[in-house]
């Protein structure tokens, strides 16, 4: 099984594989979306001026577990 898989991977196609126009559009859209979301998230992280207002450590969370 492993040997046949290695032989299959090692085979080279007779003609180079070409991407169809629809595949190019799909690839371009997916790369654009991933890069855009990454840029957006990094921008949001670094432009935050006062993170202490939004981020809570476990001691700041009110769990309403007060001893009476």
C-alpha cells in the first residue's frame, strides 16, 4: 500500500496541469478573503488603545457566587 502510494506520487503527468478560469477565480477569491480577514484582525488588535476595558481576567468576572 505505501509503496504504491509513493509510486503514484512520484509519477509525473505527461502534460502540465492547467487551472481553468473558474478555478482561478475561486482561488483568487479565497486567497483575497483569507488575506483580508487576517489584515482586518491584525489591524483591530493593534489599533486598540485601551485593552483593559475589553479584556477581563478571571478575577474581574462576576459569577454571582457570594457567600451569604
